[in-house]
C-alpha cells in the first residue's frame, strides 16, 4: 500500500512540475511577444515561442537532472524513501531511481545490505564459580532484513550494524555472562567451561526467544524445534526491532588463562609419557617371559639375567650390545634362531 501511494505521489509531483514548467513557458512566451510587439509596434508570435521552447528545455533538463538519482550497488544497498524528511516504509532497489524535487520533497537514505560476519570477544565478567576468569569468542553471521520495509526504518533508527553490535553486547552477551557465572546452571569448573560451547549456544538462543527479542523466519510449532532448525541452518532468526536477520550464532571457544592452559598441556604430556612407559614395560615383560620359557615349549631357555640383558639391548639400542654378543657365543645355534624369531615377531606386532 505504502509503495503504491509513494509511487503515485512521485508521479503526481512530476505531473505538477511539468504543468508548472509549461505554465511558466507559456507566460514567458506571452511576455516576450508583448514586449517585442510594443518595441516594433506590431503584433509578433515567433520570438516568444522560440524563447519559451528554450526555457522549457532548460527547466525540464534541470528538473530531470535533479530528480534522477542512483543508489549504489557496491557495496549492495537498499534505499529507504523519505517524504518531506519523514521516513516511510518504502524501499528502493539499487540503480537509478526517480525522485522529483530531490531533497525538497523526496529523498532516500541508503542502507548497506552487506553481511556482518564478526567474532566478538567477551573478556570481562566470565568467572566460573571456582574463581577462574575466562575469555569467550562468539561469532555472529547476519544481515539487514531487506524484505522488511518497516524493519529497515527501525534498523536505521537503532544505528544500523553498530546498533546491532550494541544490542548484542548489552542484551545477548549480558545473558551469556549471567549464565556462565551462575552457580546453579552455568559451568562450575574450568574443565566444564571449555566444553560448554554447545550448552552456551542453546542458552543464548532460548534467551532470545523467551524474552521476545527474535522470532524464526519460518514458523515452528515450538521454541525447541525452531532452535533445532536454526542450529541445522534451516531457519534464520529475525531480530525484532532491529530489522536484522541472524543466520549463524556460534561460540567458537571458551579460553581459560594462559597459565592454566600451560598446566593442562603439561599434564597431558606427562600422561602420554606415563602411558608410553607402561606400554614399554608391558612389552618388555612379555619379551622376558618368552625368552625364559624352555626350548621345548617354544621359548629360548634363557636365565632371567640373560633375558633381561637381551631385552634391554633390543629396546635400548647398542648400550647392551656386548652382553648380547657374549650370550650369542655361549648358546646353541638353535636357541639364537628362536630368540631372533621371538624378538622380531614381538617388535613387529607390539603389545596388544
């Protein structure tokens, strides 16, 4: 409706101005003719008509030149139409538009349709109940809602993209801080906090829905289904009052202090080293048992000390090579072959 009225108003102003220009030209023709007739003391018509045509071309050109405006396409934009300085819910697409009496009657305010893809860092107020401060990184992907004409006006009134950023900081991130520091529903320790990104996203989305800050672009029977569809990329969130659509909302990381991270890495490294040592000990124990088993039972028939030296030589490289040569010289050839077969088989398969 508003678009039709605005369109009609622009053509009405155009028709009125054409009438005014024609009236001025007619008056100017009559004025010139009367002045020339008095000057030459006889009636004339040609000079006035010629001057009137020239004046009409001049005024028409000025009128067209001031009325043809261009809405930039780089970056992509939409234009919100104003009438006597008042914003009206009519949007104009990029390219050339006709705005008669530009700046006086009609004007246009350009709104960038670029996508906002920004990662916000919350550096203050994120302290778990165990007293450890954290930093959270939240990524927001969204864009102005070009299909909502009234929404674009509100988008301008709220300050555009910077206004959306202030809303997110004051309302959305404030709720995230409240949830994060809660002794009842938030993560209680650093270990739980760094793993709570999914839970945090759901908490933020529920807050937006439950407090009337947004609605889904596609209606769903319940809030949970709308949130699930949004998480799967099948539904956008219309931020009410801001003419803005949120396409993605992710908590990319929850980071504890550097010293805690270093302590966690050191602890992980120590655990891996302990695991490797346990595996090596288990492997050595299995080697020892097979080497001490009698030849008749498939073993090598070595004493405990001989088996220990042989295992240490095999696992430790050349450090025990002298002991290995002494054993090799003192044992039967068939025992040496059994030892090599046992050790080769164990070294290839490892310890399960």
